[in-house]
């Protein structure tokens, strides 16, 4: 029976996945070993926090000293938390996934609540005429991440920039899932000429370089969130069509589909009620990964001056402010939005890959 799930043998013998057996020193089953992990993790955590605070708060220290201190602090915090987590939850604890989820939740909440948060000025340059430009990051100042050349607060601009990036990326992926999923289900279910025509159109769209397509669309469309979302959706639709088509072909021969057809259900009812819910799961897991692709694409357009225009902030046009020798003199102008962009893309990739692994073997076919 094709619906029966068979558990695959795990690596590493009878104790489970490789690296999670009783001999793994990070499992924390032995009380003495758990105490060592707690102790070492606590020490690393405290040292890491101290280095991080020093790097962020010591504005009088040169950047060449502060940046290594911040990096070492982050490494110490990560390794400390990992050891504490392994001691508390065992070898299956995945700190990278936990931190990725926490970052996305905090970022999304900050983007939604940005108008009510006590943030500095992010857009109106007339409100910062008397402010000093290029203030370096200082954790306990009015501008913890510094200011740009107009004195606008970089923390506020990064949070409001997250609004634009997330709205565009999520909207593009949703459009891709809905349109690509519907077209892919039709191609996989009807087959024949319908499948051939859709396949030719999909391959034609994939044959065009993504960046060239985006630049061409951006040059003729007004640069606003709606138009950029539709333009980026063209990048998501072909992949969604392929995933939906492949899974539809796999599910079309399943017993529940054959039973629905034998009971007199129409083709449209079979596609909507039987196939679509099963195809949606792999599309959603792929969509989590594609959000990161859309964020990078939107940042690329903004960096090239084809996306959202300043003074409205996006991570792309904030990074572009470092051109013309600014980055050499004030590297935080690029590093601050660059870190936000990197962490968000990395987090969506980690969460998306986790979702794809969780649905593997249940969601049908994965290309």
C-alpha cells in the first residue's frame, strides 16, 4: 500500500541517529556529565555576554577592537547556550533552529509593532537637521546601532525596512503558492496537451535569468510594494508549478483519489477537495525557503536603485548608502543592515529546511 509509511532505519545503531547514542558526551544522561555541561555552558555564556556588552557599549574604543569582541561574545553565547540546552534537553536539541525561530518571531513582532515602539526617527530628515550624522553604534545611547549621514536612527530604519522586506517576500511567495499550485495541479491531473503547454511556459520562464527579468520589470513598473511583489512572484511561480505537478501525479493514483472518482466526484472536486490539501504541504515547506530568496531579490533591486526609493528604508537601499567611500570610513552603515539581512535569510533557510525534513516521506514527491 502506497499510503503506508515505513520508518527508515536510523544511523548509529539501536540508540537512534548518529551522534545521539549513550556515548555522546553532549547527551547529558549522566548526572556528573550534565553538571559539567551546565558549569561550562554557564561560564561561556557569562564571558560571551560580557564581551558582547563591551563591544557594543564601549563607543570610545576603536572599531577594530569592538568588532572582534562582539564576534567572540556571540561565539561564547552560542556555545554556552548549546551546552546548557544539550544538558537540559538531550542530543536532539537544535540551538540553531531555536535561535532562528526566536529571531523571526522577534523581528516580525518588531516590524508589526514598529509604530508604537520607542524608536528614533527613521524617515523624516527635517526632524534630524540638528543631529550628528554617522554616530557610531553605542548600546546605551539614544541610537544603539548608530545613525546614517542624515542622523536617522539605524535601528528604526532596520525595523521599518523589515516591514518592506517581509511584506514583499511573503506576498510574492503566497502568490506563487496560489497561482503555481493551481497551475501545477491542473498540469499534473489533466496531463496531455495541458501539461505540455504549461511545461513549455514554465521552462520558458525559467530560461530567463532572474536578475535580468527583475530589472526589466522594475524598469517599467512603478517601484511600490504591490508591483515589486508581483514581479518577485514570477520567480516563485515556476518552482511551485513543478512541485505541485510532481506531487499531483504521485497523489492522483492514490486510493482516496480513485475512491472519490468512483463515487462520481467531478474533476474539479477531486482537485480541490482531494489533491489540493495534500499538495499544499510541500508547497508551504518550499515557500518558507523561498521567502529568503525573495528577501535577497528585493534587497538586490533596492541596492540597484530599482526598488523602494529613499527615504523609505529597505535593507537594500540602506546597504547602498555605504557606496562612495562611506563604508571605509563608517563600516557600520553597511554592517548593521547587512547583519539584519543575513540573519533573516539564514533563519528562514533553517526553518524552511526543518519544515521540509519534517514533511519528507509524508508530503509526496520532492524535486
